[in-house]
C-alpha cells in the first residue's frame, strides 16, 4: 500500500453481507476519493484471519502485467475465486 491509499479514523459496522456484525475502516484512493477496500478491525472467528489486513475490492484495482507491459483492470485478471469466509 502506498501513500495514495488512506482511511478515516471512524469505524464502520457491517449491516449486511459478508461483513455483517464486523467493524472496519474503509480504504480510499487519495486521488479520486473512491472506496477501494477495507481494514477489518473486529469480527467473528470465521474472519479473524483477515483482521488488520488491507483487503481491496477487485473492481477498484489496476494491474500491471510484466510479461506484456500492459495496465489492465484487476477484474479482467484471472484470480482464484476466494470468498471472505474462506
């Protein structure tokens, strides 16, 4: 993570979805202000392994492919499918 990613000091609470009942900090792009991920602060035991890690939304990431020197959206890169519960 570079200085281009920031987070606010206020904690958010997940009210639905995979982060239901969790508290987290939202990560923002300093340039455009878009939400790009989160840092999980507290959770149940099923997500404990993600606490204090920078978790990014795949839709918000650009990738640089070394082999063919191209910049593409991460959503177009083939990542292994992993859910938050895994």
